[in-house]
């Protein structure tokens, strides 16, 4: 799947990632470095807090989503990065022991008007836990190399 270019995608294409189980240690390690709030780092504190237990940072959930998506290799040959994310929501928390996977749908494709070497894909991603409950929903735009451009890029 890693040899796709912009022209190889279609609106409606769906890609489903492998799963990844989130450990308590991973939640705490990420939080200590990037989001040091006690309900992400201290299991005892978190038991008495709003969520009734330790939860992953939303930033951690976004990072896991990116990793699972990239590990599929779908955009490996053509990704030129992203100008940013659209709305991101976290419908429910990620807890230790949850196994996450990502469903990515191509919702829009168009050629760039200003840069003919690339196309623009809008994708919708839903990260689901082992009960198929969404824990993250987001849309993003990704710039993708076009076939004609691939022969010109050094």
C-alpha cells in the first residue's frame, strides 16, 4: 500500500489500522513529559477525580492516532505533510488497557490550484477502543504528491 500517489485515492476509501494497547505506564510517561496533570499521572488521585481513574491525555490520544495511521503506510510514498487539523473531539477517555485502532476515510480530493505538483485530501479519522466506542474524532487535510510530480522530484 505504500506506493500510492494522489491519483490512486478515491473519495470513500477506508483504511483501518492495526490495534495498539495503551498501558498505564505509557499514559503516565507521556503525561509526565507533555501534560503533567494529576489525573494523567497519579492513579490514586485519579480514582477520586471526575473520571474515576487514570486517563490518557488528549494529546497522547492524538499521538497514538497519528502513529497507528502512519504505521499503515498508506500515505508513505506521497505525503507532503499537513497544514493543520480541523475540529478534534474526545467523546470518551482512553484508559489503561484500552486497545485502540483508527478508521480513516477519504472524504474529499482535489488538485491544488496553486501548486500543480500536489493534490489535497481531506480525511476523517475515528479512533475506537476495543468496544468500538470512539475516543477521538477528527478531520485533517493532507497534501499528497501527484503522479506527474513524482517523476520530477529528486
